[in-house]
């Protein structure tokens, strides 16, 4: 009804696959009502984007939408008033109004609202240009060389929970001594420390096939929430270049921030904002406090027949993977399809190797197979089909069962790690038992999983180190407590990060408004 009233509507979702799928599915309905429908996906030209955003209803991803807004802000940066823009229409095609992508922020409906408005709100979105400060490759190589010669725990400390590296006093002294012969660029204390900290982060916090991939000799970031590659994105402050040198890739240019905004501040600018998700209960308070969005529970269309089979926790990752493979074999022999969820490309490929070793046919869906996503998902509900996937097969993915599969029990889902939020786990479980179909899910974990090792704290690590009798009984109960405790700690940490991002963004907005500068 909003679009029929002449108000542009943006339907925002979490990835290109869902945007294109939903636009194709709902397009005939809108066109029958006399409405135009557009879709925004990665790689489109500016003209195509203008045409899509000019439609009555536009399907797009949150990242594409926010970057379009930031680009428009850069276009109107110096004289954004309506009067100036209207006068410039006399220029014809050279007018800034003709260069804008969006028609304004009128109405948005956010699919998977908790992912877009909460999970991804930890990181502001930034448009960057080539900076003036360019380091040559040998400077990054020197920083990596110095960092590799520092002793962990004694000269630097890794805070995995906060994803930061800290130099100790002895580490600072050692860096100074090692860099004395490296030239003038290492003379400044702050610049020297910044280079080494970035090098330590590149070496210890960012892992290949988990946080990024190497494709055509380029470092490509993997989105931790969607499992998809972001080919046009890069880390700031020289971190991306440091990783390029670490992986022996051609060196790109250092980026300088031109415009930035957080998801919280962006979506609050819409005149009308709504959303939907199946996992909003835990963040209902945050949705209200930040966006003034109330949460209303809507009953399912059909009764839920999904059944959980509980958590199984193992002492080591090796034991966990053996148990996962054994369970896949059993379910496969029953003729049921199996979906196995992993947290990284590396984990999905490790499991794929184990399945190949015992001759089990399967399909892998991760950032390397993103072009085949639709075909893989279309076949994931076939009898006996085994699909190993990252978060790409999480939110919004509909796996339709073949005839006869429902009678055998439907799709079985195995989670091989817990995520930092319980809501993300439930999204994976929700791939089975959809629309009244039967389905089952279970969780196989180990005390070597990243969530436990990084988020348990001293008490959790002390308990885990002594939990040698974990295989059954009390050990399973204590292991479950450790995992849940780590997950709650991660959720609290991310909540604090989101609050900090919003506070800093609001302070920056006030400062730049006083200075007369854009975002």
C-alpha cells in the first residue's frame, strides 16, 4: 500500500542471492498492481542502479544500500541544500541531482532484521579513497619481519576476545632495537608501533580461508555473517596491504576514509522503518532502544515439527569431526538429506576432505562456490544429498524436500560450532522443519572450538583443562555449561561494541556538523 501511494519502498535483505530470488518471486504480483520492481546486486553500473532505485519497489542488500547513500552524500557534500540542487538542474546532465542514486530514505522493510540492524551494526560502513600516505612494499615486509621476531605473551599479548594485539614494555623496547637500521620512516615512535601492531594483527588475528580468500592474487574479505566474498571491500589503516604482503600478493593502495556511517544511524533516518525475522526475541530491547521498533510475535502458518537432538561435546576437534562424519554416514544411509553448518571456508573444506576419504559424495557451499549457490540449494533437499556449507546456507535459505523425503524424517541439520549469538544458531536449525515439514537438528562441539577458547575467560579455560572425563554424564553437562557461558560472554561483548559504535558515530556527527563537513 505504501508503494501504491507513490512512496518508494526499499526491501532490504542480507545478500544478493535473496534479493534477486525475492524480486523474481514477487515481481509478477507487483507488476499486476501496476508497480515497477527493481533489484540491486553487486557489479551493476551506476545507470542500472539509478534505474533500479527509481522503481516503486526496490530489492537490495543492506551494504549496497548504505554505500549508495554514502556515495550520494559525497556528491552533495559541499552544498547539500535543496535550493542549490534545484538551481543546478539548469546545468542539465551535469547537475548533481542527476548523479544521485537514491530518491531519499522514505520507507524500508528489512528482512532478517536482527542480522542487519543488530549483528552487522558492530562495524560502521566506510567509503575510502586512495590516501596520500603510501608505504613501499619493503616497509610492510620490515614490519612483518620485526613482528615475527617478537615473543608471544612476553613481548606481545593477543586478546582474542576483543580481537586486538597489545605490545608489552619489553616488546616496545625490542621493536625499537630491531628497527634502528630500517630508515627514517621507523624513527617516529607512534608510526613504528602502528606498523608493528598492524603486522601482528595480520599474522595472528586474520587467517586465510576464514577471514579472507586469495583469488587471482587478490585478498578478498569474507563476510563473517553471510559467508560471502566482498571483492570491493578492504581493511583500513594499512591492514589490508599488510595482509597482501604476508600472502605475497601484489600491493594495493592504502585507503583514506572519505565518508562513514553506522547501520544504527543510517536506518534511523528512514521516515518509515519495519522488519521481520524469526529470531528477534533476545534483541527486542535493543531494537526498541536504538530504532524505536517494537517486536510483535506472529504464529507460524503451520505447526512446527522440527525436533532437536541436543548438544554433543567432545574434548578435541579431531574427536568431534570423527563423530560428525559417523553421523552423516548414518543419516545418509537412511536416505535423508543432511546439511552440515560450519563457521569458515577452512572448516567446510576440512570436513569435505574427511568425507572424500570415506567415499561419501557431497556438495560444498562456501565463498568459493558462490556462483553455484542457487543450484546447490535447489538440490540440497534430495534424498541422501549431503551439503556442507558455511553461513551462506543460513538465513533466508529455503531447502525444499523431494517427494518421499518427508516420510523418512525430512532434512537433518548438524551444526559443527556454536556462533557468537544464539540467534544465528537458531537460523541454521531453521533450515529444517520448514512449512510444517518434519526435520531434526543437532550440535557437535569440542572444547577446542573458537568460541570456547576465545570467550571462556580464565574460569572457563581452567575448567576445560581439567575436563578429561568429558565423554558422558556430568562431563557433558559441564561442557554444555562452558559453551553457553562463552556464548553469553560473546553476546554481551558484541552488545557493548554496538553501543560504542553508535556513541562514537553520534559524537562524530555532532563534530562534523559543527565543522560544516559531510558524514
